[in-house]
């Protein structure tokens, strides 16, 4: 006897709506927008769906119908393990996730943009728009997204005409940091810099690299430091610079040792991130240089480790989580990504720059300059 197995037809949203005597929109809302239904009605729909073996609206069909993927993409310059280990990046991701949670949307993280050989592996994903975080202008993935006409919001860099940017006033924050040190009487300063180019270089500062920088944030922070140094009547060219390829404690330690082994030795060091500054603290311990009695150190970011370092770190605080949240909300409220039934909102024009506040947080890693 021949036995044939007939595939069971998949229950559709229309089937369930007909069984319940409600509209397809009501069934869809029970799964995707439960706040639009009374608790009693949603419970009835969900119970009927379970009984019928209906798992919910088909996401592919919904995307085809609405033209929306229900998720946004976050393009990161480095690998995902590095991003999750980096407190500044992880706080930014939390802020973006906060905004996605409010809208019941997904977040797709696409890491490694600066090292991807084929930008399509990063950008050919189903999302409603992209947040691009701290990328150099020439990053192929970024250029591909812009060419496709995807809605994009940039966090920190690069500044692109016609594209909204969310960041902080890096120049002002760096000027505060350096001004604090010269105000304490320091005249021999050193700088530990973030990368000026995405080529993996770590080493002593090079004027040609600085002048050809493709990273706006490092450039602006260096300009802020130098403005405060010049305001104090000091020679900018006399301030030694060490560039690090990543914001990483070990590279900061390497930079700190290099600066502290010079003659004359700096009495104060400015680091473009807290992770680099914490590395400088380690280098000072290695060399037996007392902080802050012999050396003052100022970071930038105010990550959680800035308060637990020994000594606690003076730094420039930026609202990392808020920066991510603001970028996501700007993207989600843009006309191309806003749900069709959302209430109209007064949106800033494309190309606006949202600049969040910075402040100097003085802790125990800075003190008056030691006697000459």
C-alpha cells in the first residue's frame, strides 16, 4: 500500500483573523504592537494563535508589504570582541539598544568595517537605516551605504555634507583638559593620541601623519590640546606626541613608557581616551613615577574604570550612552525610517550636527606641578 504524506498548509494571518472575526490588523498588532489592543483582546488572539499553531506574521512577507525590515544597522570600525571589550563603544551600543527597545525594533551590528575587503558583506543586510560609528571617510562600507541612499546617521565621524552627525565638542573638551594642567603649573606636557590614520601605526608622533589625518576626533582633540598650550605661552612643537593604533590599555602603557623615558620627562600627560590614560598609569607604576606627585594624567570619556583606577582618573566626561540613544532616535524619527502611521514630528534638516555637552571631572590623578 502506498502511503502519501500531505504537507500541512501553513496557517496565515488571514485565516486566524477570519476564525476570530477580527481584522488582519488586529491580529498583526497582537504580535507586533500589543499596546494597540486591550489586554483581553490580545489574550484572546494569542490563545487562538497557539491553538492553531500560528507563530506570527511572516517577517519576509511583512517586510515586502511594508517596505520596512524592523531593524537598524550599526556599522563599527573594529571587530565585535573589541567593541564589547571597549567600555566607550559598549555604552554607545546600550544607548542605541535603549532606543530600539522603545520602538520594539531589532539592532543588527555589522563590525569590522575598516578591515572588510568586500563592503557588500557588511551593507547588504535588511535594515531600515544605518548608524555609522567613528569611521574614516574612505571606508568602503560607508561609501557603499551612502551610494545606496540608505538613511544614515554618523556618530563622531566623519562629518559628511547632508548627513546628520551626533557627537561632542572634542576641541572644547580637549582644551578643558589641557587648560586644567597648565592651570596647575605644568609646563612639560606629553600627548597620547588616538590614531590619525586607519593603517595600524603605533609610534612616535609624525607631523605628516597629523597633517594628513583622516580621523576628525583625533584631529580636533589635538587641536584643543594645542590651543590651551599656546594660550599658556608654551611652544606647541615642544609637546611630544605618541600615536596609538587603538584605544587600548597596553598601547597606552607603551606610549606612557616612551614619554616618561624622555629627557626632560613630562610632568603631565594628556590621553585621548581613558583606556589610553589607564595604560599611562600602568607605565608610571612600572617606572616608579608617582601619580600625581610627579606626574599628572588626564583622560577622555569617563568610562566606569576611570573611577576605579588607582588613583582615580581626572577626565573629560562625554555622555556615551546618550550619544548612542540620540543617534538612534534621530535615525528612527527620520522620514525614511519612521513608521507610516507615526505622528509627524519637527525634525532637524538633514546634515544637522547634534553636539552633546562635555565636562571636566577632576579626580586624584592630577595635582600641581612638581618643583622644577
